[in-house]
């Protein structure tokens, strides 16, 4: 069936390309939201993906017995098949298709970042592409859907409007300048904070952002958990003439990488 109705009205599409981000108050049904909460809690309680290096502390070093500050799961649908066919996935793909056109790669960017109540740490300023292949220029849309009302004090998303209008990756370093920590932070983050626009949104709403967007989420100082479920869609990337020198990734040596290596046959 041909659909000619775009998922986003023209003014939202324009806002997105001008600013590099957009927020949508409600994207999924309450039923799907309840299902996501159940699955989310189960996956973190059961430490799904830990042995494969797919669950780890984004903001710490995975020391046994220490409570993670920023637990993350990569590709959660591989541990919970009910996530493979959802309203969220369908709607997000349709929006990404409207914004990017053409063939889309998905799946690799699916992850969950959890900020436990009164414990979850800051997600420092970064560009997602600082983690990605330095040989490529990306065009992508990232969807960030909270399962709890996300406010400034629980760690909602914050963006620097317009910072997506580049394919440049600014220099990054590991959080705390510790290469055994997975997470990255852009150099000189204090210079970015004055330009930040915070995007509080209700549970089941969504923020989306473009490739190269500088973004941040504060610590969770509230009494509520901040559970975020993230999807990413990427158009076929272009090769760069000159690869980025991402020395911040080459120096990484995390416990997560060790577990991934031991779990991979051969
Ligand atoms: Ni990010």
C-alpha cells in the first residue's frame, strides 16, 4: 500500500534539519510502553549480554561488586525477541525514511541506557560518531525514547542546536581520561554548556537527533529511574577522503572488550 502521508509535518521536518533535533510528545501506545518497562527491567536485572560484552557500565570500569553508574545494553532485541517487531521500530523507521530517504541500515544502533534513581551518572557531551568508523561520513537519525518522564533533574537529553551542520568530529577523550571506561566526552565541554537546550519529555515521547549533533544528559538526581531506549537509522555512509584520527578509540582497553573477545569464537 502506497503511503503518501509523511510521518512528520513539514514544520517539524524543517525544525529538525535547521536545529539538528526534534521532540515528539507521544510516539508509542501505553501498552507498548508497559511492555518496554517489563522487558527493560528484566534485561538489566538478569544482566543480559554481560558475558558477551554487550552489557556494561558506560560510565565506569565494570568492577565486580560495584553498582554501575550508567548501565547500558547493546542490541537488546537479541536478548528479548519481543523487541524485534514493535510500533516504536515501525514509526521510527518511517520517520527516518522521511528524513534520510533511500536505503537505511538499522539494528546496530539499538541500545538501552539506564540512569537509576538518585544514582545514574552524567552522560557527558559527545557526538555519537566519535564512537564510529573513522573512515566514514554518516547521515543518521537517532531516536531516544524514555520509559519514564524525563526531566532536567532525571537526565533528559540536551543539545547544542545547529551543531549537526558538519561532518567534523571534535576531539574526544574517555570519561575521566581513563581508557578503561567505555564512555567518551568531547574535549572542552564547559564551552558547550551555555548553548545547551534541554528537552524534557514525557514517558513514551521521543527526542530525535541528527549525526554529528553534540548532546548531553545530566545525572539522575530525582527519585525516579530514567530508562531510555534508543534506536538509530543510518543511510549508506560515504567514505571520507581523510579518515578521522580517533586516537581516543584506539587507546580503549575496557573490561567489556575483553568479555566480547572471550565470547567470540575463533
Ligand atoms: Ni549519544
